[in-house]
C-alpha cells in the first residue's frame, strides 16, 4: 500500500501521495510518482496496491482519456476498463507463475479518480477497488488511506481491516475495528502544512506500527501535494521523510529489508537478525516466492553474485 489522501471541494481538489515503493517482502525499495495528471480533464489518477496493475491501468487510462469527452464520461467508463486490465494481468501472471512453479495473486488494488465534474459543477472523487469488482464509490470529504489512528478510516479500509485483523488479533479484532469506526471524522486539511501533519501522523501510526499489528504500511520518500483547479494543476514536494538511520530502521524492523536483516535481533541475543531469529527460515521457501530457499535468495548472507538484482 501507499499513502494517498485527498479532498474534493467545489472549486478545487487536493491530493497527497508519498513516493516510496517496495516489493511485498520489503527486500527492495524505490521511489516513484504515484499520481498521473490528466490536465485536459481537470483530473488526476492515483492508485494503491499492485504496481504492475497500476502501470497497465495508467496505459489504459491514457487511452480512455483520449476518448472521454469530460471527467464524468471518464469516470463512467472507468470500471469496465479497470476490470479488463485486472483480468488480463491475472491471466499473464498465472502463466508466469505456473512457468516458475510458484503461486501468487495480484495484490488487491484501488484506483482513485479526482476531477472536475461538468455535470455536478464541482470537483468530485471516486474510488474503485479490485475487491469490490471496481464498482464506483463516491468519496466526499477528506479521504486518507492508510488512515492515522486519531480519525475514522474510510469504509474501504475498515472493510479490509475487518478481513485481515482477525488473523492477527483473534477475538479482539471486531472490537478494534468497531473502535476505529467510532473515531471522529476530521475536516480536510486546507494549508500545505496541514497536509504535512496528516502525512506525518500516517507515518507515525501506520508505518511505525509493529510488523505483526495488522496495521503496518510502509510510508516514506517525499510527500507530494497536487492541487487541481479548473485549467490548472500543480504538484509540489511539501515534505521529505527521514528514510535513514534509526527512524527508517524502526519502520523496517523485523522485515526482510537488508538494513533490518543486518541490525541487532529484537530478542536481545546480541547477534544480527539474519544470524539469529531470521535464521529459522534459512531452509524454507523464500517469502519473496522466488521458489528458492531464503538462505540462497533474499538473505543478506546469500551469495549475491548468484542472485544478481535486476
Ligand atoms: Zn533473535
Ligand atoms: Zn527471496
């Protein structure tokens, strides 16, 4: 997942994203622009979930944007195109996974469209989630995903937490989700500094959460703020997270990120994580689903000449 937050007002819309990308095992990280602007439609697209899906959808979105008369038509046509891209990706991935003898599914993904609706004469926002068949959901007010823990998460995130928290919290999951659902709804940030505060709260509550809390989402890199008005779209970098040193180490603790593998094990043995508790999976299939065992794959002890990173 990635940090996305936005609010659509009558005369403008604002969107923030972070720029950090990572493989699902957090072994490798990178940065990207997560927003695709469509200035001729006074609109922008952001996506969350599978980067492979996002890339393909953006190609399709540019095609759709050429043919749509306005943002309303674009939003109306989007679900069919999203479903098409999703099924094509699934078919291609299946073939690839079968060829490599592994099983993997596409990470559930959400696409958000924010733009000016000539029909409603205001900026509007929609969400389309793969786990809801890309049915459109109109999103009013501030929408932040992942949400910090001092405000009510959106319905889609609550739905997802309801799905995966029981595996982590057991009987406590229902109560935890209900408590999150009772949190206050916060007004949308107005000034850039208020968007930065929101981004920092998400990093604090969700990126620094314990790996096994069920709330963990890596958030990092830069915070980019895009402001849409009719006939004008601007994107600015408004904050840069400290992705080095102890701050970053805390976010990655317990993950397969090389920095985390090399750091002191949390069991206080004095040994490196990779030579201590992580060694328990040395001979097991690597979590990155390469088909190799961990010791010969994503372990920092592995012979890197044999597993050259593309
Ligand atoms: Zn240990
Ligand atoms: Zn691996």
